[in-house]
C-alpha cells in the first residue's frame, strides 16, 4: 500500500515536473537556447497567479490562462528585444545572457515581492479523496491533468497547425523556412513566448502545491534541464514522460534510500542517459 | 618637472586627508561587522538580524553611545550581504576583520553559516557574538572567541517532550523528520535522546536533504506508521511545504505535530492561513513586558518600536540579534577598553538583563534558555508550556477533515 501510494505521489508530481521542462525543451529545441532563466520565469508565473488570486480574487485554475497570456507577452518581448541578439549564436553566449537574465529577474522579484513566502491557497488546496485505499490530493491531480492537457495542446500546435509546421521547419532548416516566407524573428519570439507561457502555467501550479519565493528558480531550472535531456526535445509527451520518470525515481529513492539522496538520483539519471544514449541527447541538443 | 611636483603634492595631500579622515573616525566610533543573508534563500530570516542590529545600535547611540573610561563612542554597523552563500560569507568576514578593520563581529543567520564564519573570529581573535546559530557543533570545538544567544539545538524539543508526557493521552510513538544541515542534525540527535529518556518510541526517523520541496514519500511512511506525534525540524519554507502536503495527503497523527521553526513567525502563519492552526512550535523569546531592558525599557516596547520601524513583527531571531549588540556594549563598558582579548574576557563573565533574556554565557560560549512551547490557536500564537502549562493546549489535534 505504501509503495502504491508512493508511486502515485511520484506520478502526480512527475506530471508537473514535465510541464516545467516542456517550455525549456521547446525553446532549446527550436532556438538552441538553453534558458538558464527558465526557473525564474516559472517563479514569475507563480507570482502572476498569486496576485490574480489574492488581489483579483480569481480562482487559481481560472487565473492560469490569464497568467499564460501575460507570460506569453513577457516572453515575446524578451525574445524580440533581447534574446534575438544571440539566437543561434555560440552556446556560451546564450548561457551567459540567460544566466544574467536569471540574476536580474530573481533580484527584481525580491525588490518587488520581498522574500516573504507566498502560497496560492484556495479553499480546496488541501482537499483529497480516497481511491482504492490510496489518498489522491485534488490539486496535484488537477495539476497533473493540466500538464498533460498542455502537452497535448503543444503537440497539436506543433504537428497539426501551420504555426507549428513553421516552428519545426525553422528548427530543421532555417534557409528553407525563409524561402517559404517564414519570418524567423517573429517566429522565434512566438516560440519563446509559448515556452514562457508554459513556464507561467507551471509556476501557478507550483505555487498551489509548494510555495513561492524569488529564489525557487535555480533548482527548478536544474530539474527542468535534467528532464528535458531525459525526455528529449522533440515530442511534448516524451517530456511529460521524462518528468514522470524522474518524479517516480525520486519518490522511490526517498522510500528506499532516504530523502537525502533524491537529487543524487535525478542527476545520476541524467548521467546514465547521456552515457547510454549520447547520440540522441547530443542530436536533441 | 612641474608635472612631477603637482603629482607628488597631490599624492601628499591625498595621503594627509586620508590620514586625517582615518584618525577622526577611528577615535570615536566602534564598528561592529556582520555578514547577513539579505538576498537569497535565507533572506526571509536574515532581515531580522539586519533590522535588529540597526535598531539596537540606533537606540544605544541615541542614549549617548558606549562609555569607555571617560570617553563616549558611537556604534557603527558594517553590514554585508552574503547572498545566502556560506563561502561568500566566510570571505566577507575575512574582509571585515582584515580590510574593514571592524572592532567586533556580530553573527550571520543559521548554524551552518555561524559554524564556518566563527572560524574567522577565532583565527583573528576578534570576539563574535552571534544570535543566529544554535547547533552545538559551533561550541564543541574549543573556540574562545565565539559566543551565542540561541540556546543549544540539542534541547530544542526538551520542553515539548516534557509537555507531551503530561498530555492526556500522552503520545507514545513519534515520527522524527529532520533536514540534513548542521542545526537540524543537532536537533535530531538531541531529540532522539530526549525521546528515549521519556520512554517514547521513534517509529519513523527520516532525514531529508536541506531545501527539499516534496515530502510526499516521508508523509506516506508516517501515515502508514500511524504515529501519535510528528516532531519536525528544518527551515521555514520546508515547514510550509510539509504542512500543506500533510493536508493534501490527509496525514494527521492522533496526537500532535510540532515544528522547530515557522510557528512564531507572522509571515509563516499568514502564508498557511487556517491550515496553520493547531501546529505546535517553540520560541526562546516572547515580547513580554517582564523582560526589562536598559535601552528599550522592556521586550514589549522593543517589539512595538521594531514593528513601527520595519512594518513586521520581530520574533526570537530579532531579539537574539538585539541581545548580541547589547552584549558588546555591556562588555566593552565593563572592560573599559576596545582591546579584543580583554573584551572577550568581559563577555565570558557577563551577566545582564535584556529584552531577550538574562544574558549569561556558559563555559562553551553558548547561552542556556528554556524553549517556550507555543501553539497556533485560531490564528494566534499562544504560549502553552515552559516547565508547566501556561495556557491550555488544544489537544489532541483533530484530523484535517474534522476541523
């Protein structure tokens, strides 16, 4: 019973992990930017939902789409004004600029929001229901559902819509895409905007499950990075599966080895993936 | 030639002015140096120290400063932000003593910082009085220049366990959950011993990595063990996650759950809302008017002034920080000199009443104080127990769905 409950915990948490990594994987795959500020964007999304909920009185799940629109605009502007300068440039440049961005966003957040702990705490935040003797936390289940739904939506856009075809074409062959009338500057900004919107949604859900401070970003970036590598950058569902894989691995580690070792395992998995499937990981990167 | 003369005279003039400025400030100012977490993951608690140091220094200066012999000195704070990075904080303490030439050192927040930073004080033989580190590891190295105003971490749960023995029905099985850093390892070690003495069984004993946000695996095991009590130790942000996930996974021990940190902090209670109710915690300080103070009048007035100036209520971290500044003033006036070694000896022999407690350091440099057990009752923090019950505990704590 304990094992079943722990597997369930891992799967539900893993879905959210996957959503966190989804935006990072998209931006990495299409723009070749390893966005070290991704965690900071998740954090900002969390604050948007927090303020919509506490000041605007909007239910956090209804606030998610609003936060996604806000974060899309922020991401679009960021790519248009700043990151387009380094897109497809050397990896070091993109790492440097996104690292700088991370620092700026984090400290701006402390100035604006203070270092106080914030939780997005609707009345049903702690509710749960029993299922075959297991306890299912409602918010975690809903977060899992949102993560899968957003992954499905992203898959649909990428594979069935003209915009998605343009995004994939640009990622595969810039010259050919241009010949077909794609404006890469706009397309990059849209792609980064989508990635940021996904980060925003993940942030809102994270604020409901955990708590927000300006400093949660760094560890979330690291986790997203691991999952993006494990899940690959091509298929949104694989990223979610990667998240679930890491979530379950962490939960089992906490049960059998002790909670001290969860990070060792998730980063250990990264090493194992890179050793066993280096070609895929390198190609994906 | 002309050029060289101008340059030489400019250098001479600059040197003279620097010398003059140096002597003018060095004569009547005592500088207290500290590196505190103003940004980064510990910024939330670090601010208590920044604000308590500054408020206390301002108050003492307004009352005429520090008297050494027949001369008055003003206190000055040299505060650096260590960005919640232990390595940076050690470098900053080295900078404070070697480059900034501060007279004395105040501490950072948290045991792991104090553990490393106090080595700088010891090496340079500059007394450090710190109110942010409670781990006994800080005081078991034979250091002579390190003093602390937080009581030993080993005994944090002593009063809680004593109280548990007097509750009806008394909890018999306990889950002990601790983070893996210096402070919490000390707490867990001491708590195991106290539980053994009290005849209670540790049914679940789990250590988690500092900074963890997911406790679902631990909570699942705690639930399966069906314990009477949870004794938890870690950091505030982790306590928040733990309590929220307790509710999400419907984990409620039949007796109570208690936390070393968080419960006395207003921000913490606000973040949790109603879910904070019934949680037990502890504090080494309450803003009580019975704690008389030479500068602030009493602890209640300190709390009022602190809140008015900084817009949030002080907790024991702040009071402990204020006591550190006062320790230096008392010790310097007693020693009648700024000589670090003599002031160190004066601190070791000191005994004075302050807004925080009666300040007196043990042979190892650490203060000994009882922890007051507190409980959040209907949104307010209520003191429940020290050596006997002060107020009625709400016990046993009802399950989440019966509140």
